[in-house]
C-alpha cells in the first residue's frame, strides 16, 4: 500500500520544528503536531525529527500523515488496448483517477503505481492523457513514455480526432443540438465549484466550449445522447446539459436539484433524493476515443437503463 507523503524544502532556517509546523500549517493544532512528531511522522532529510530540532535552510522536511480509512470503490478495471506506447483502460463509474480528498490508495493512479491491475506491470510514472471524474465511466488513456504523451495530447486537439460520450438526460432531447458558447462559474449556485453554460460570453474569465449532441433514443421522459467534444473543459457536458434544461440522470451536482450534492457530502441523502436521481451515479460514459491510428470503443454500462 502506498503512503501519503508531503515534502517541503525549508527556505529559511532558525526556527524550532514544532514552532514552524504549528505556525505555518494551522490545519493541525500545536498539540497534534507534537503527537505526530512523537510518532515519527515528521522527517528531516530522511530521519525522524524531534520538536526541538532547529531548522536549517535547504533541509528537506517530509510529513507522513496518519493512515485514514478510504471509502470503498469499484476496482473492476478492464484493459481495452495495450501496446508499446499506450494503455487504454475501461474505468468503472466509482473510481477516482488520481488522489484527491480522502481518496489515495483507492484510485486508478495507485492501482497502476502498485501494479495491482492484472496484465499491467507497476508504473513508476503514471501519465494520464485524459482523466475522468470519479463517477464517470469509460475510456482512460495512459501514455507509457513522454514522447507518446506529447504525441497523443497534440493529436487529440486535431479536428480529425474524436472524443465521444454516452449520456442519459431527463427530458425529450432534440434530434441534434450544437452547443457552442461559454462555460463560467455560477455565482448563484449553492455549490461554489458548479459551472454554467451560456451562448454569449458572460465575463472575461469564462472559457469557450463546444459540444455536439445527437439524440439516440427517447422514452418516458428520458433521452440517451451521444456527446462529441470539440473542447475539453471541466464539467463541460454536465454543465452544458443542465444549463440547456436537460440535466444528467444520476448527477448529484448538475442534476435537477443541486441541494442533493450538499446532502450527499454530508452523508444525509434521503430516499427521495435517490429516487429522483434514478441511478446511484451520474450516467456519463466515455465511449469512444480516436486519434491517429487508434480507434478505441467502450460500451456504457448504464445502457440497460436507457430508453
């Protein structure tokens, strides 16, 4: 199991270690830093240090946090393609790509670093060409060397490349819809990280966004779409669809009621919330990724719920 480690190079010496920690890193109390020092969780130049240690400029300080219990995740990752340059994986819909918050070992990054996926040796450096949100399933592309990473990043910006998703939305969606506009942070949202889409530029910090949607099926107020990305913005599909009036099924943040996200974070989701969401996670799946000689496909696992 991998260990979380935070490293810092000391820029100015002269302070006692405990004074430095408690004054600079206030997310822990002085008493807790004292406990962590006694446990040997603070290293100076690779050696456990005492609270009385006088810091010197240029020393390397390492902090090894206490282990925490991570939420369970779905580790059923499948290999779609593997050659000398790339590995394409089919990620399940409840697995973070990289460490964030309470997730560290329960991430795709950690599985690859440790060599925990059958058929893939441990990777010293994990090079994600694309990343998916924790609840988004589908194709994740990894480069096995820096040259391949640069090549893929450049190729995926070409108009000849294709990045397609399947998505279930509430409502009867039009046959086709081209959403060329702008994504921006929604100041009126209950959750600060939520974004919105507008056909006109709302402010100077907004980002251009382009998505082409095709409706594949409609039934009982639910539509199955294919979304083709022409730009790659954070929450692009989810934010665009919510702003257009077709929120993603199962989406706690961009679904029909964003307050569900607040209850989800607090561990207080109700049965009514779960019924409104229909699915336990957002129905968004990276279904196709093509560039150069590669054309990679993956079928969305939620198609059994599709109309």
